[in-house]
C-alpha cells in the first residue's frame, strides 16, 4: 500500500475507530478497533496499549505499526490467540487484519 493510499484511507471514514457492536455500551474511555482497517494515530485512535482476543475465522491476526510520512514499518506481529500491542504517540498509523476487535487496556 502506498503512502498516498494510507493517507487517503486515514482521511476517509475508515480512519475513525468505531465502537464494537455489543449489547451493552462500552465503558467511558474504552476504545475499540475493528477487525480490519488502517487507523491514523492521534485522530482515528489514541496511543495506548490494546488487546485482541486473537484471530477471527480460524485465520491469523496480523497487525502493523507504521511511521507517518513514509509509512515505514515500525513493528508488526501475528498471532492466532490473544495478543497485545502498544501504539506510541509517535506512530503514524496502526493497521490490523483478521483480528478480533481491539480494546484499549491502558
């Protein structure tokens, strides 16, 4: 994905974090990240530590922290089970694919 594509996605509706659909409202201050998307750090999602229950549909949960500007990979990971990631204030973007919703834990 090119830097232009990342910036366009970040500026579009896909950049905003949306609460996960639940039967009860999430606690105030809790952020959820969906199973697929690229989020602009500081606008679409705040910096912090997030946890996912792991992969959905029997696949592999994949995540990537990207630097702003040139979209260089700062860190990436994959898991089938529960996983955590800390998004730094200095990160540009956070991308996730095939992961259960992410919940901010700190």
